[in-house]
C-alpha cells in the first residue's frame, strides 16, 4: 500500500491511501475525518465507511455502473441505464424519475411520481417546447444565428402568458430583453466587449441605471448608479483579486482572504470564523 499527501497553506495534510493496484481505499481530510472504501477484485467500491460510522453498501452492473446504494437506516437509492449506458431511471423510497429519450439520445419525456414533462426539439437539436403535466407550457424561439430570441410561458391558472424577447448584437451579446409588464433590460458594451452600461425600465420609468469603468487590466474600477448618484470604487490586491469596495459615503466593504482563501469583511479578519 502507498499514501499520497496533499498539503495546504497551513501545512495540514489531505491523505489518500491506495492499495497495490493504485486504487484509493481511504482518504483523510484536512479536518482529520477519514472515509474508507472496500473494493472487490476488480477495484469496484462495494462498501463505503463514512467518518461518523455510517456504512453504505453499493451494487454495480456488469459495466461497472452504480445501480444501488443501501444505508443503515433502511433507505436506498437505485439507478437504471439503457443499452447505451445513459441514465433512464432513478429512484428512492420517496419516488422515482424515469427518462425517455429519442434516437439521438435527447430527453423527450421525464416522469416523476406520475407527473410528466415533455420536451420537443428542432432539426438543430435546440429545445423548442416544454410541456408539464402540472399545467406549464413553455416555448422557445431562436433567431437566424441560433441565439435565443423568445421565451413564452403559459401557466395554468394565470390569466395571461409571460413572455420575454431578446435582441443581440453581431457578436452574439444580448443587448435588449423585453418582458411582460413593460419591463425592458438593456446592456451596452465598450469596444473590447466589457459591459459599459446597464439599465432596467418599466413603462418608460427608470428602475435601474448603472455604468461601469474598467482599468487597463480588464478589472472593474468604478460603478456609477445614475439614479442614486452613488459611485463605488473597486480595489484589488497584488494578485489581481478583488480586495475592497469603497463607497461614495466613505463606507468600505472588505474582501480580505486568509492563506486558505477564506474571505473576511475586515482588515484583521476577526468578523467571522470558518470551520476546518
């Protein structure tokens, strides 16, 4: 047997223990918790021992795919596959989900506890229609470039359908989205594709209007809220990661990570505590 170690920034170890065939039979986390695996002669995991003492028994088919897991409390999970190896059924004591596919492998029907969802596709395999047995009817439209152009949802019990229409520029970026209720979301971009202005209006009234400024390293430097007049300035550390947001009223929001990457909202990292 052999062991493989991974050491984090604090010098703590994550350990993998392998058998003579190189298969992992145990792993011990940075927190000291250990998980062990029992394998058969082919290396397939038959039993998993969790750190809390829970033992999970597994079964697999001849192709090595997981088909059944049994837990000490009597609960279980089961999976079935078609001849192509694709998942066609998943179940547990609370219910089951069945997937039906067409000749191209696309899911055309999902059945969960007696409720069905059907999917339709066009000749380019794009989703065009979703119909739910619970009363939802959603259709999707695309422009000549294949980009999403519209979404329309009819829901049982709602007096009117919900609809959204999208427009894109020649580079495929969404520039305008109009939705039921007179809501419109617009986005402008600068010469290199970065967002420069974003707005949301309803019935001609501005609900949201924000502009963005970027530095030469493609990092966001300022955001200006045209409605409130508030400006937010963003500062970065030596590694280019966001470190601080400075607001016009003098307030500051810190993003101060320690050596492990845990993020704090204070300079001395005392505002919160992370578990191992």
